[in-house]
C-alpha cells in the first residue's frame, strides 16, 4: 500500500505547546471555533466539512493529536475493503476519527461505530461534533477506559457475535492488555481486523511483538502473564509507514485474524 507524499501546506501546528500535547484548553477552543464559524449551517450533516473545520483549526490555531488525513485515508481504504458491520475505536479524543471512520463505515454498509474515550470532556466534545456531522445514527461515544468501555458494550450485547474491526489510538501501553480483553471475551475472531495507530510516534514495540508472534510464542508468553488473552488466534500483520498531521513520519499496524489453532 503506497503512501502519498506529505503536503507541507496542510501541516498541523506542532502538537506540543509549553510542554503539553493535549488537555490545555485547545479542545474546548476547537469546539467554540467550529460552532462560531459563519458557515456553520453548511457543516450540519456534512462529515467532510466538519473534518475540514477541525483541520483548519489545527493548522491555524493549535495542533491536535488527530489521526489526520493521510493515515486516515489508509484506514478508510481498509474499511472499504473489509466492510465491517461493527467497529470499535479506543481513544476518541475530539471525534475526528469517529467522524471520518464512522462515515466510511456507513458508506460501506456498516451498522455501528463505537468510540470509547476516557476523558468525559473529550467525549462530550466528540459527541457534539459527531452530532454536527449528522452521524448520530451510526456513531456512539462511550465514556471510560478501553477496558471499561469494552466490558460495558459486551455486557449490553451489542458487539455480538464479534467485532469486525478495531481502531487502537488511546493510551499506548494499554493496546496489548485491551486487545487481550477483547480476545478473552470472544470479540476477536477469524476476519477481525485490528488497526493500531502511532507505531512510530511514539511507537509500541510490545503491541507489535504480540500481534506478530506465533501461536506457540504467545502460548509460552501467556504462561508467565497475568493478562490472559487467547494465544490460539493466528494473526497476519503488516506495518504501513505514513505521516502524522504535522508531517512527522508515523505508521499503522494493520492486523487480520486469519485462523484459530487447536
């Protein structure tokens, strides 16, 4: 899968501002910026225009830790290829990926996109922008950690019989343990696709090692681990280089469950 060259005219401002990468008021400022735009009526019910408004804020005001256009396009292509009925995102932030991928899922005939976000503030901002984009019928934002959100949705029975696609973009050390939670609950099966962001910025060697390990290697690791998954799941994984929205090199790890070893 080829990656387009980065267009520097579309670069976000740097994420770091006075030592902070998020949570310093920029997210509320984004919401106020979007809802004070003179073209607000043109944004209503239009996911592309809402995403453009978020991008414009990040390019002219303060950088945001969104997946961005280039990596986002790779994920949208993956959604179009696999056509998931149910997709779960861990890490909603301000709702950029929920809008982008929720809309892609809807276009591909999908049923539901669940976006889990630990911060109640970020979840509220995400919900507001999802609503503005006209995706309330497809996208639902859940407040909680990755594990809390997964457990809640599983208890509700809305993820049965399995989740077709996951997007991991939350607390980086939680990728592997949260994937193992999904495996334990039977939410990962043959055909499930895992998409993990930030494989270079900042990187996630533990997750990459897990999804690339053989069944035999995972069984051995599972003996010593307190976080049990399903080591019998067979994965096929690929590392796809790309760029984050500020122009730094980053990558996605796209993994498909291709079998279950007895």
